[in-house]
């Protein structure tokens, strides 16, 4: 039942759309890059708030989640969503043409664009395909790329990002109405920054916007939604829920789970109040349980490398003096280059850290890093 509750942020979506059009305080005409930690509601916001607002404004929306299928190259996923939209509009145009008795072959000839070859050598470029789509649908396009930083994990994905930039510039040239808006989200600010920071990066010049975590409004709406579900007229107070929500890193799923357990096991709303009073720390640990057990099973070298990244990012470089000193602070002895490289690879495999192109490493999750540093204000002392 708790899954049916969705809190809308319509005003926020409208303000982002204004920003995309260049009519807001925030200027996102070269792209809107939104960063927020894992499981805090990015995708839900895109789906439930942004897309409806965009449709209301008469935009054609294309949505792609680069994490939806990890076995496929991010470039392929991006091309697929453009291709599908083109095929859809081809269908519409063909039907209309048939209706007025136009020669089908001619129409096909005029429209033909080998959909299978988009983005390949000899085929249409992604920019060509988007331009074609723009002409066909006759509306401004908006491409929403969820977990966009993932594109940088492959050469083709990185190329696709450059192609999107080229398309944006081409479609927005010389018209008062913008032809292509770009919205990209990511769960790690450091990572998303790699799309915009340097001259060599695809969206150089754009900025990363911190996507706001769900606010008090969410908590109040949730409390109000819960109320009628209790036959005995008891209710969770918004203050209690707010406190728990904060301890859980403002992750709705976890709040829903805690509330569910409070009802089932602990005797309801009063019990949650009491639990939070007694044991805020325990509630918070719950949010990071999975990470804590992964962390505990790491060998010493990996713990030391993770610690160095937590403390030094975004200025962490694996073999720099500062990093070597940080490993030593944890292990009490130096770490060999091959051990460092081995630890980095293992941590990436475990999806605890992430690597951008040129040897920059960052935590997979900003929230995780914050929690780690809170648990370890000083480097832990570990025997390897
Ligand atoms: N506005 C909301 N109202 C109610 N529940 C929400 C809301 N936003 C998110 N949730 C719930 O929180 C969970 C995470 O949401 P979502 O998948 O949108 O987050 P995310 O930031 O995209 O996560 P990930 O980092 O895994 O991509 C889901 O279970 C979703 O139902
Ligand atoms: Mg998501």
C-alpha cells in the first residue's frame, strides 16, 4: 500500500523547464545537470513531475536510463530511444500520407534514414537523427538522460555525449524557439561534473545543479496519507517522521520500510517515536547496513584505499604523495603500486568507487562518503 504514495514537486519541475527555456534565474539553456544521492527520488521526479510538465508545454520527451541495462553500451541505449521515436513518427507520417493517397514509395524515399545505422560510420549521425525527429514531430525535443555519468564509462558512450552536444548546438541555432533541451541526472556530483568541467569534456561550460532532497512537504503529505489507514485514529506525527527521514538520508523507500515495520512489529506510531528517541543512531545505521557489511569484509589494502579516496577526493590521485601517506596512516606501512592498483580495481568491481577517464576516482555515492567520514573522523588503524 505504501508504494502508491507519490509526492509531486510540480513547482520545481516548472522552474526547471523555465530554466531550460532560459526564462528562469537558473540558466539551463545549455543543459540541466541534476545531481542527488542514490535512492532519493531522481527518476521518480523525472517521470512523475518533469515529463508531464514538459508535455504540458508541448515538448516531445525522450527518456533513457543508462543503468536500465548494464550489458548494453550507453551509446546504444541513447541511440535506441532516438530510433524508436523516429520510427514512431515515420509511422504517423506514413499513415497520414496514405490517407491522402500519396505514393508510398515516394514518401518513404523522402523520409528514408537508415534507422539501424544511426551513430555508425556511414550512417546518419545522432545529430542528423535528432534534427530529423525535430522536423517530423514539429515540437521542441527534450532528451532526459538518467544516470548520465554512466555514458563516460565507454568510448562510444563518451562519443554519444559529444554528439548530443553537437545536436544541441545545431538544433538551437538561429531559432527563437529552442529545438533540443537536454536534462541529465546522476547520483554522484563528482561524476556528473566530469561531463561539464574541463574544456575537453562534452558539456564544458554548463554547471551541475544540486537536485534538492525531498523536503518537509513530502513528510507532511506522507503523514496525511498514512492517517486514514489507522483504524484506531492514531497517527504518526510529522515531526517524528521528519526526524526519521533525515536519519535515513531522506530516502523515501527506507522511511516507508521503517513505518511499515513500526506498524507491524513495534506497536505503531508511538513506538516509532520512542525508538527514534532511544536510538537514532541505530536507525541511521539501517540506511547504510548494506555498505557496512560490504565494508567489513574488505581486506586491509582496500579499506586503506577507500579511506584515502574518502578523505582526498576530488583531489585524490592514486600514487600521489598525499595518497601514499593516507594509505600508510591506515595500515601503518606503505602500500606497493601493484597493491594500490589491485585495490582500486577490486573496489570498482564491488561498485564502491567509480573511475572517470583519466584516473580520477570517486565514491559511487556521495551519501556513502559522508556516512563513512562520519563513522571514521580519523583514519581507522587496520592491520593488513
Ligand atoms: N516523490 C516521491 N514520493 C513518494 N515516493 C518516492 C518519491 N520519490 C521517490 N520515491 C520512492 O523512493 C524510491 C527511490 O526513488 P527513485 O528510484 O526515483 O530514486 P533515484 O534517486 O532515481 O534512485 P537510483 O539512485 O537508484 O536511481 C522508490 O521506491 C520511489 O518509489
Ligand atoms: Mg534513478
